[in-house]
C-alpha cells in the first residue's frame, strides 16, 4: 500500500546537496490513495504475542527474541508495536524514517524527523522555511524516574512522536505562543511546521500521527509519543467521553500535564485547546543528550513550568469565517463548505480554485469555489479518531510560496 505521502516528496537533489535553494517541484499530484493508506488495520499493529517471545529490557519495554527485532510497549495489558509502521522509508531516500535499538538504559532512536503524513507546502506565504530531513538520535530512558524538581522545557525538541517527528514547547523563537496567538505562527492542519533549520515539529496534539490503536474516545487514549525524560505521552482521553484535562482531585493532571495510574504509571496527556497543549515541564529526570540546551549550564539549572503569554488581541486573523458542517461521520464522504473573507487576509488571495484543502489529516478529493466559499469533498476513513477538533488549511497556488489560510479547531469526527 502506498504511504500517505501523495503530495510532497522531496526532490532527490535536496537530499544529496548540502546547499539547497528551493523545494520547488514538490507538486507531485495526489494519488488518491491517501485515505486508504490512513486506514491501518488494527491487526497490523495490535500484536498477539506471548511473554516467551520477547525479552524484557526495562520498564514497560520489550523486544522480540526473533529477528528482525520488534520493540513492544506494554500498555494497559496490551503489547503494542509502536514503531514498525513508522519505520518505513516514506520519503523514499533509501533510509528508513526511524531505526530502533537499545542499550542497558535507553531505547535508542535514529530518526529522520520527517513527517509521514500530508503537510502543507513549505515555504509558503506564512512560513519561509522548508521541511528538511534530519539526522536525530534520541536516547529515551527505559525506566523513567521522577525528579524532585521540574525541569524547564528547552527550546527545540522536547520529546518525540511515534513517527520520529519532534514535539516543541508552545513557544516560537520569539517567545510567542505558537498555538493560540499571532497570525504569523502558522501550523498546517497536521499541527506542524518547519523552523529555520528545517525541523518539522508539533506544538500541539498532532492529529495526523497514527498511533497503534484507533482513538474512539471511549477509554484511555493510546500512546502518541515519548518525552525526553522517558515518560510516555498519551492522547487526550482518560475514559469514555472524558478528557484527562477535565479530571479533578488527585487524578487531575499536574502542571507538567501528567498523572499516574496503576496500569501506566506516570504519564503525560495532550490537552487540546488548553495550554501547555503537550508538556508543561518535565516531571522526570531528562536524558541530556537529547537536546543541546540541556547541556548548557544555565539551561540545565532551569526549573519550573512554563506560562501562557497570549494576550487579548493576539489571536489569528479571522480570514476563514465559517466551516460547515461542524461534525463529520466516519466512513462517509462529506461536502464541506468553507466561507472566507478575502479582505481580512494580509496577503492578497488570488482568484480561482484553491490548489489544496486539508482538514486534519484528511485531504480534499475535489475542490470548488463559489465566490468566497470553498466547497471541498473530503472522505473520512473508518478509523478516524473520534471527538478531537481538527484544523483546516487552504492553499492557493502550487508554485513557490503558495498563499495559505488557516483556521484551528473547525471540524470533528463524531460517532458513526
Ligand atoms: Zn514552531
Ligand atoms: Zn491518563
């Protein structure tokens, strides 16, 4: 099955040249297979293996005795193969997205840090950077330890999503809230964007990252990633219909966005629409090799959680004024109407049909324009995550720097 990489493949030249100028030519047409590719069967990842087929390597981690080695995470009594799906070579450069190994104390992950889901075209009118393949090595403690003090989140990577793409703290370089403030900070509808050195990163719940189980919102969410102190990060749900961020009392999330339960131990949750979105700080002892900021004396000593700096008036300009319908049904194709106000755009929006519309991970199959309304047909796969608000992004033009407009939290998939 083709990966959902229908749209932006890097020109090969970019990967072999140390200097690259543009990523023009990333206009590979959609194969139409992306929706199909997004439907990963549960059985592909829900492993039915026995204790005798794996070796315990520490904490909740296990590795298969047989080759090729498969790493399993024991999550609420289930064996999860977290990484096999993400270890493919989705950018087709001959190097797998991720390679996993371990030593006595760490799971060791080599990652290209490259998104294996559709993205916006970068650079675009709101982001001058391009997405570049990285050469990350992350060492994740197999047995995370709680710390007496909270370690402050550094700039740059703070943890890793299951696809090897990194999480950043909620702030951009200038210290601005990347999620809730300032229309300069434009995340694509997979909640990511590249920074100056081309590192594509998420500042909030990355709705496009496939985790081993479908998130039905009916029980504890599946694992999404791992923080650099080794503690796991989960999706938003704690139990049927209730999000971890709504918990009160002793189970409530702490200032780091974490809490404990008997099955999972200490773990973090993403908090949709609520600062700090991913982590508020590290509750555990961080592995210093994962981010060079940990090795700076001043940064190493930095403790405490982070605070939201969004001020009234810092919100996105309202270029997209309405999106209908607000609820989507799994397994159906929807005609989505998106109204926009060209006069509110900072850059002129050209006439004609947009080149691209994406709702969360789902790419439009066809796009029409009726005046200032865009009509996009979007198929929602049967395994879409339930209940989480998805962002919408629209691009005009496929040439260098398309004009992009964006609205957060516009649509969600409800029960079938
Ligand atoms: Zn950013
Ligand atoms: Zn939990």
